[in-house]
């Protein structure tokens, strides 16, 4: 849902299902037994809240925050075994908060194509014991194609605003009261 409060500005809210994850890089090795099968999948329900700036009717830039709740989690170790119930580096956090920035183009008034970079503000879980990193984070570059429903906005602006303007243009009428002596 997007609400325009100025000619060039709006706020919006979405509900997204996001599938995030990671896997080990395949490094050629003389030992083919070590297959490096590490893989992790995190699925989230996100509610991005954005502040949007519109340039004319073609370009839109957005910044905001996206709180998210993990709905599915799956992890496999380097041997390919499922370790979801007891991961070696601890259970991941169920809540995530990301900051994001996006940029896109509006095509033919109802289509949007663009990209978004989101940066996780909270670590999903702590660092590995031998690692020099600060923890595991969800940093994502995504691309979006969207259809914009504009008919409700058009109806609202025409019907409701026109009716309100008509009410204020009519002279106010008061009921007449007459007194009769007894």
C-alpha cells in the first residue's frame, strides 16, 4: 500500500516472503570426497516500511526499515547432513531488522521495475569460533517487478474528494423554528 502525501513524496508498506541463505564456495580440491555441501536457508515474512521520493512520474527512490520474522529454517553441514535441529554454531535469531535503499522506474503508470539493497542491522547469530567476522548477517541485493493497483486511488480521489467539495460549496441551511403564543 502506498500513500502519497505530497506531489513528490509517499510512504509505503508491503508484505513480502523472502528466501535468504548461503552455501559454501566450491573450491577445486585433489580430494573429491570433500564435497563442501554446506548450505543454509532462511525464509522470512517481511514488512518493509518505506519513505519514497518520486521524480516526475517515472522514477522512484525509497529508503526504510524492514522488520522480519523467520518462518522456515534449514541447515546442512559440509558433509551434507541435516543439522537444523542442532546446528554447530547455535540457533539463528527468529527476528531480523534491515535497513534498505531502493531505486526504480515506473513504466506505463502501472508497472514498476527496480532494485533494492538491504543491510541487516541485527546479527542472525554469532561468529564462528575461529572466524574473524563479527557474526552472520543478511545483506541482500534484490530486483523487483511490480504491478501497481491505481484504480482505488483514482476512485477515491474522484468520488470522495468531489463529494466533500460539493458539500462545502452548498450554502448551509438551518431548520426554521416558529413560536406560537398560547
